[in-house]
C-alpha cells in the first residue's frame, strides 16, 4: 500500500476533475513529490490516448440521434437524422467524441481508485486473517504445551506422594520476596522432587528463578522456572545425587539460562528438618 494518500487523486487530477481544496492541495503536493508527479504524468498520457483513439470511431445509426440530441438540445428527440454535409461530418466527431473520451477517462480514473481501494482492503483483510490465524496457532500451541506440562507434573507428584519415604520441606520468602512461599515434595531414595511456589513476581526480561539443592558446602543447580500471571509455579526438579543428602532448598533470581553458582538475590529458602 502506498504511504502517500494524495497519490490516489492523480487519476482525477489528470482529468481536471478535482476542484477546491483537493485541487489546490494536490497541485502543491505534486510539485514537490516525485511519486505523485510521475503518477499524474502517467494518467495524463492515458487520458490523451483515449481522446485520440476515439476520434476515428463512427457512431452507429442507432446511436447517432441520441448523440446529436446531446450536442444540440434544441433538436427534437424524434427528428430523424439527416445525412450530414462533409464539413459537419468532420466537425461533429470533434465535438461529440472528446466529451465521450473525457467521460471514458473519468470512468477509468474512478475504476483505478476503486481497484486500489479494493486491493488495499484485500491486503488489510489478508494481514488481519494471517495475524488472527497466527495468534490462534500460538494460543493452541501454548495450551497444548501447558496441558502436557500439567500431565507431567501430576504424574511426577503422584509418584512422589505414593512413596512412603516422601518428605515435605517448607520454603519461606526472604527479604527480596517477603510475600513469597513455597514447598518442596521430595524423596531421598528416588531423588525425585517437585517445587510449588506462590507469591513471586514475574521475572524481569532475560531473567528466571533458579532452584538450588544444598547438601554440603556448594549449592547444586536444579533447574530454572518462570511463574504464571498469578505468581504461581509448579516445577519438577531433576533427580540429583545431592537430593539424597540435602540440607536446604533455595531459589534465587538469575539469568534466564541459569548459572552454575548463585549470583542473584535469594527469594525462597527452607531447611530440611
């Protein structure tokens, strides 16, 4: 689509069909706009060719009375046409057909504008349909992914809870996130562990929350996660050897891909009793 709305007036300007403010605005604009000037020149050439092409066309016998009546309104409508003299035959096409040429060119100009409007509308409709289809596909993909994650979490949670050695550790919000809270359900034998968290703010762009399993002196990274719009998260932690001897679970705010050692503020922590 053209970014210049005045270019659409070029066909009518070529025919002298603009008046008032539109004529003045287009004249001033096209004087400095190469695109509009080129468009105007193109349509003027088309209009000139139409007028020249129609000079040689001889009207049919049925059309002649109506054409003569248009030229001479005082002529009775029912008066039969008489053979014209040679001079009259030479002059009448020059009077009648330039008018039809201008009318044809005007119709052409209107058709050009109509076709452009229909083209632009079709492009807009196609763009909107593409965006709607793309948005629907993205939403469907997201819902499918969330459904798969939920099923996975349910299975993991069911397996952990079914084991008699399963334990639960409460996590408290620290200074960086005092309203946060969490709970880790874990099994020291299978090393399976799930973290449920709430009250966390959405991580800034390029950041994520990272879980840590502390069994000895150095924390071991246990994966990264994001929270939903309500600040909740359910995260299945990987099976780590350190889980069998864990003393503390903690959560920090880190770069989105995770880091090998904590660098950001700690938001949740809980000691294993």
